[in-house]
């Protein structure tokens, strides 16, 4: 559970960082973009975290291989962008920049793949090390699974 909370916090930071990077390129960022986008950004981040949590994106140890994680992230992020796009067109909100929306999603996806791959590798290695230590303890204590006597 601690790993999941840590990964969720990292994901929130990644999405926020991506949003700030893309908002920085818009003119009058502080005066116009931040006040206009604060509520939609909160909705965006809520949808992002909710869909990610429901679909198991934050359970990094459940992935057998790194490529499985990357493919799952791709699919989940596609679902998130689809939901946001449907909401934008259903609510007829033409005020918000599509570049900020899709750019935040794409940049977050790229950073997530990089950061979560590193976390996945460390968690996977740590988990494998624990299994090896547990197996060695069994052998030392005489509970060798291959002992045919």
C-alpha cells in the first residue's frame, strides 16, 4: 500500500509538471491560463488518478515484464484521453486549449514510462531478492524442495 501511495503521488507530480510546462508556452500564463485552467485541471487530475487506480496502473509488481507495463500504460492513457475528449465535446467547452490538454497527456505519458520503468525495475529487483533470500533460508534450514529422501 505504501508503494501505491508513493506511485500515485509521483503520478500527480508528473501530470502537474507536464501541465505547467505546457502552460508556460501560452502567453499570459500566470494572469490568464492558471485562473482559467485550475478547475478543469483538478477534474483532469481526478479522472487521471481514478482511471489509473481502477485499472491497476499503480500495481507495478503485477506486471510480469516491463513491456507489459508499457502496453498497459499506453492503453490506460488512451482511455483517459478518450474520456477527457468526450467530456470536452459533450460539454461544448471550446475555451480550453487542446494543445495543453493533449500535450499534458502525452508529456505525462512519456515521463511516466521513464520514471515508472525505473521504479518497476527497483521494485522487481527488490522482490526477486526477497524470494532468493527466502529460498536460501529454506535450503539452509533443511527444507530443500529437491530433497528426495
